[in-house]
């Protein structure tokens, strides 16, 4: 039986199943991607490939309503969030289309001695494998495939098993944008087949966004076969509140940072670290705000939280929260779980010996901690196996610079949330992964930086 299926988390209905790719078809897909690298990639210019990516951006906008309906059905994303994701994806594609020539231009090297010239020329590595998660079905693909197809790296895309419909819709967009067969190929592969793809000598690299477990497995296989890897894994991002001149506005930002995408974002704020003089009032206002977040069916226009992506996801979060409470934490919740619908909630009193202290809670549940100094806030923020993003609120500019430098994370946002943008690098450190996506850095991971040195 195929593991690829659209199961509506709001109703539990299995809408459609999709067969996994056969081994023979997979070999053909890999060979087709290799053919595209040898022909299309090598015989098109950066400008020509950029024009195709610009058309991909246009098609996302033109088809946004249909695309949004798909992911509302597949993984329960509220329709407003879905439209926002599609708009962001289109912006990413357009960003790379607009900047491709600059990002891939030859870079002259100033010689220390001798005559002649030296340049670094960027060119494609070859066929790449992308392994994408379910929480942002279009955005995750855009930030990987967009820059790499402009570079000329053909893409084999293995999407999450619960997102087969959106995976097919993305592939159709690429075909309709003028990309030849083999340049972008959607594959419904099993985990065993993924291992075979990585091992195949045609495939030159792999990018995965997903869990620590998946990242470790992929990195182990890739390392054994000497393949380049980019990993964007989990996160338990701190939201550090040291001072504010508008607590209500800060609470509003904190709420958005926690419940966006139903709390199912790797870089969502999950641990709220608050100075003692603000703690009580913050807890009161933040708890009220989180609990008041409107929950409903993903197709409703006026809701902020739909169901979690699956019944299994809701059950896993429930187990984590139950374990936290059993270990002494206090939970204030908006209600009881109903199937995949998980009520927003706030945990306090989570100590270091609580199992939830070092875990990532992937859903609309926040943890709040009290600290008495800047140093204590930094130590608590860094006391995590993760290091993806972070949020810092303070009215002191010197403190902002000082604390931002001390936070062990790939990203620090100061006095702002929801500020991701195509030109800004995305990625983490520690167990949150390695490598970067988006910005010029996202177009610099899977390239051959070839030195060409010419004598006089």
C-alpha cells in the first residue's frame, strides 16, 4: 500500500491515495534528470533559465486559489495562511529570477603576484535530490528548487507523503513554465528508494528540511557516498523579552510568533524568556491572547488556527504536553483536543528536568520562563540542542547588539516577527542543521566554484 495519500486532517477522510514510484520508473527519472543536465543545463543561459523561473512565479499567482485549496485539504492550513505561503513562494522565485545574473557572475580574483588573470566561475554541480516536509508545501520547494534550477542543477523532488497533490501541482507548474522533462521531477519515493537515490553516482547533492531523525539518516548515507548536504531541521526558538515600551504590542508579536501556521513552523517562537519585572503581566496578557486565537476549519476565512497536519501530529503533541504536566508544569489551555484539532495553550513551571524542556513542541503550545538578568536570559536561550532562529525584544540598542551576538542561532530577529524575506538567509546551527537557503547564500550551496587562472 502506498504511504502517499491526501488525508484531510479536519475530517479524517482519505481523499486520494497515490502509488509510490516503481524502481524501474525511479531509474528512468534519475537518468532523465542526468540527460537534462547534459543537454538543457549546459545549453541554456542563466538569463533563459531565469525567465522560466519568473514564469513559475507568475503561475503560482495565477493558480493561487487552487493551490491554496490543495494544502488546506492536505495538511489543514488555514486558507489565509495558504494564500500567504503561495504569495511568498512566488516572491522567492521572482527574487531569484531578478538576481540570477548577479549571483552567478564571474568573480575576479586580485592576484598577489604574477601576470595574467584569475576568476571564479560558478556552474552547476548536477542532479540534486530535495526532500521536503509537509508544513510549508510550496515555500519549502521554492527556496530549494528556485535557485538551483537557475544554476542549472536538475531537481528530483521527494515531497512529504501527506502532500502528494501539491507535489504534483508544483511539477505541473514547472512543465507549464517551459522546463523540459527531467529538469524538475516529482517522485513518490519510499525511504529505501531515497537511500538508493543518494547513493546513485548521478546525484551530486541532497537538501532536506525535516526532523533531526530524518536529517541524521540522510546525512549518514550522503556522507558514506561523499555527497554535499544541506539540512534544515528542528528548532525550539527563544523569544527573549528584556524590556518594552508597549507590552500589548509585544504580546501581539509573541502570539503571532507562536501560533502562525498552527504553531507548526521550525522557526516559530516556542520558548518565551521574560525578565522578572515583566513576567506576571506578560503571562497574563500572552495567555489570554493565545487562548483567544480563533480555531476552526481551514477553509473558513476568519480563523487563525486549523487542525494540526494529521491525527498523529496531534497525538504526539498531546503526549508531550501530558508528560510536561506530569513532571510538574502548569498548563492553561483553551479546551480539549478533538481529533486533529489541538487547542492553543501555555505551559509554565517547566524545569530543566522536565522532558519538555529540551523538546520541540510542534503546535500551538508555548512555554514561558522567568529570568532575573540578561546573562540568565542568554544562558537559558542557548540551553537547547537547537539553534535555528530567535527573537529578541528590548528598548536598549546596545543590549540588542550584545545579546544578538551571544545567542547561538542561525538567525536573530530584534523587535520584529514574521519578517522572513527572499533576500534573507535561512538556516541554523547545532542540531538545527547546516547550510543556508534564500538570499544569495541559497544560490551558493550547490555550485562548482571553478577557478580559471590565465597567464599573461
